[in-house]
């Protein structure tokens, strides 16, 4: 499966946890083995993060627009 790199932003107290949860919600799957790092502070209390993970097979094999949570 391909390795995915996703960038996002978070104002949460625990930005890594927040971003990981949002990735899980977006993919309708529980993603494991996520490597995450803070890229930079873009505003007071707002982090830009990068998450890297292997795309779950269940997501890769899902039909387009038919992923259900």
C-alpha cells in the first residue's frame, strides 16, 4: 500500500491527537502507525502538522464516493 503524507492544522491542546482523530474520521477507518511531526507554529496556538502513514487496504479498495463510516 502507498505511504500517504497529509498536512493539516490544529488549535487543539494536543494537536497530534486532534489531527490523528480527524484523519480517522475522514478515512472512516482507524489508521495505525502514524508518524507525525509539528512543521511550524503558524499563529499563536495553531500548529501545522505533517502525518505520514500507510494507506489502509480497506480505504484503498473502497469504491470512489462509497466509503461509509
